[in-house]
């Protein structure tokens, strides 16, 4: 049996898999005793991996698009660090500026101005103490380096979605703003939100709502130059009546003209939606992530103990060919590489061979 993502009794291994193309053999690198990976890339092709280990946060840098990584650098030791079930670090990079955010009872930011060699912080993002104590958040970087953090917030006693911007790489943050507040009691209490800028600076934020007894994914957007989020829109045509939280968010892919692809779980099934197109069922599974591959979209999710994937083409959107990707793996993270392909990271159990194929 694989150890729990909360367990430190057996070392976890983090496999970083470079998907260069369907014909190329991907490289793989292992990071021992690591959990909850997150990835970021820069326009120049540099890649970063952030992860947690116990109460410590690490970042490893790659200057060759993930084929090799330098030795990880410890960002900080953080007492009370939340780690597991998508709780853990988030990372963004722009030029030599790198920002990592993590949760304790508060949402904290660490910053590097020298490509991850040295770090300053923490800076507290939430302006009401302990309001981010659920520990679930996301971090997005705009093409000009602006940052947006969003998190589940309890300052009003019921769960709502809040956010804040930074224009200096996370050294300072603007006052907190409400991204979405439920017209009923609260949004879903423990599913991570997702945030993403497109190439024009339009921002999308997706979260799991709790309305009329259902737990569906909803999307709100903020146009470039605006300070106002749009009315949230439910993703997909179906709904998921559920008493409780599935602890599973979704992911976003930016497309042209301020439109976004979304991928999420509903009732144990993975669904994909591109803009206003009808939803598309991919397979059974949970914890989906997605990234653009040229005009296609690569989706990776957990199915049983393994990771599976599908590459979706806009010319044949209903032709879903799901295939096994990595055995005995969980909590994938996925990011597109600027020169093509994608970088995938995921938790892997101990004593598993890491292959470069």
C-alpha cells in the first residue's frame, strides 16, 4: 500500500516527467521525501519545481526545460505548514523573479529576485489574521509579471473566495478583494481554487460552489485592465448533488480572445469544457490537471492508483483516447513549456524506478 500523502513514515518520491512529444522519450528526475509538487516556467524556457517536505519548502530550478534540475534550495522552514490533498506550495516565475506561496493559518509569500538562489519573506497576503486557515489556494502570473493569489477564506465565518494582486513579485500585496461570495451559505469548503492569466492579461478563477445542494465548478473572469470579476458561470450541463466536500478542484487552460478551457471532476468522472462548447466526458477519475500542447489540450488525472492522460484536439473534440501514463502515482501538476511540450510532476511511492523514456 502506498503511504498517505500526509505520512512522513515512508519517503515519497516526486517524479518529474518531461513530455516533449508523442515520439520523444521523456526524461525523469527524482526528488526524495517530497510532496505536493507545483511547476512554473518562464518565457525563456527556465522551469521551476516547488514542493514540501515535512515543515520545509524547497524549489529546484532547471535551465534546460526540465531535462535536468539543479540541487533543490530550501526556501524556508515553516511551522504549521499545510501539506497534502492539494494543500502545499504554489509557484510563479517571471524573468529572474520567482514567488512561492504557502498556507499555515495564513497565506504567506516568499520572493526571490535572483532566479531562486536566495529568498526573502514571508509576507502575509490575507489581511484578516487566520482567515486562510483552510489552506487551499492558487497563484497566477500575468505576462507582465503581475501576480494574483486566490484562496478559500473564512473571515466572515462562512467560506468565500478572496484574492489579492501583487505588482512587485510578492513583496507587497494589494488589499484583499472578494472574488465570489455564495448567495446561500458558503462555497464548497475544501476544494482548491484555480487561477490563470492568458497572454493578454485576462484572468480566470475557477472554484467549486455549493448551491441548491450541488457541488459544481464555477468560473469567473476579470478582463485585462479591469478591477471587477464577471458573474460566475457554472461549468458543464450536469450537476452533482452532494452532502459534503469531494476535496477536488479543477484546472484551466488559456485559449484565444479571453476564453478558457476547464477540466474538473463530477461524481467520479472527469469532464472537459472548451469555452461555450458542450462538456465532454473523458473517463472515470479525480484530481485533473491540464496544459496546452499547441492547438491541443493535454489532460492528466488520477484513475484508481495510476495517472491517465488524454490529448484533446479541437478538430476532433469528441475523439477521446485515454491512456495510462504513470503507475502508482498521484497529485499531478502540469505546465506547458514555451518551446513546445509540457512538464508534468506527480507524487510517486518509494522504491519505484524513475524512467527516462
